[in-house]
């Protein structure tokens, strides 16, 4: 092979490998997942991912070097966001591919749900139908910042860490539908387990806001409703 061609190919694949290197850390994939829900400061990312601020900053630096995320300085704080819609699509495709090719992922998720007795979920069609009838309460159990960035129409913001303290504000006359960040997120499963333990009829909805929008369904933004 001509040396010029070999050199060109080496350089091309070296650049492509920058993406692979950036996401080779499970922690960085987790940070991308968090940022897929909306912009965050380094401090918020560190807290939610259970990392030190210094460690989170190093991971974010690697992601920014691969141009997967962008940052903006606001005073003493730096806010990070995904670099583009393509990064969000890449993350979704990666999870879809892994789910199809790495059997252990679905097995881990299924085992968790089975162990905690929350295997049953609600489909998109069922959710839309029951919401129209007005006999369900939909709760968004993600952090409130994610809720404000976009949530299902009519959903109430009840972050998981506040759910137990707000059970008295929910009606047992309605089915409770809990959702979070979509595929493999267990916040909704944890919420359903808590609700069922306290006498509520509750189900998981496993799609994310991005999944909902991908089917040309409207989302709401802003404060919305809280309990």
C-alpha cells in the first residue's frame, strides 16, 4: 500500500478513535446520559454522579476534547451541555445497539425489576389512552431541573428523593404512572416500588422525554405542576 494512503488512513481512524476513547469510561457515559436530560453545572453533575468536583471536571474535559459536550462560564460556575442533537442521537443509538448485541444489559435490568417486584410497565398507547380518560396521575421522578427542561404533558414533578414525603398528596383513587430517563433508568422502578409498598396502584413508563418527542408527541417545559 502506498505510504501516503496508509498515513491518511491511520490519521482518519485516529480521529475517529477520539470518540471511542472519550466514551470508554462508564462514568463518562453516565455524564452524557445526565446531560441528555439538560444542561448542568459541574457541581450538579458531580453530586448526581457521586463524583468529586475535580473528578467530574476531568471526565468532562475528556468529553469536551472529543467535542461531545460544550461548556459556558457563568461567573464562577461552568455549565455543560451536549454539543449537538447528533450527540443525543449517538447516545440513543449506542444504547439501542448495546441492548441488541450485549445480552447482559437487558438481563441486568430484568433482574433488578424482578427482584424488586416492578416488572409490569405501561406502553405509550396505554398511557395516552388513560391520560385522556383522566384516571391516572403521571409523575416525573427526575430532578426538578430535568422536569423544567421538558416533561410529559400534565405530569407532576415529584423527584424520587421527595416522593416519600409527598405520598399524602397523591390520590389512591388514581393509578400512578412514574417515568424517568427512559431505557435502563431505575428511578421510576424505585418510585413504583415505594408507591406499591404504600398501597398505591402504580406502574412504570419506560420511555424518556426524547423517546416521546421522537414520536412527534408534544412535551411541556417550565415549572408545570408540583406536589
